[in-house]
C-alpha cells in the first residue's frame, strides 16, 4: 500500500494483491485495509487466514 498526496486533492491510498491482479484506491488507510481483507477473504481464503 502506498499513500499519495496531490496538491489541492485529498490523500489517497493505493493497494494491490500479491496473489492476483487486484488493485484498489481508497480515501484512507483503514478503508484500504478493510477492502484488502474483504478481497482476500473472498478470493484467497487460505492467504486471508495467514494474514
């Protein structure tokens, strides 16, 4: 995950999955963590159990 700040815009957080091509953009780190865990739970349950 990485955080980007753009002049005149809100901070955004990007994330990606190491197991597939999933990528996402969120407004906050907690939002990205929730999105990532939801993705892992749905698409990669074994990986989610280890996370």
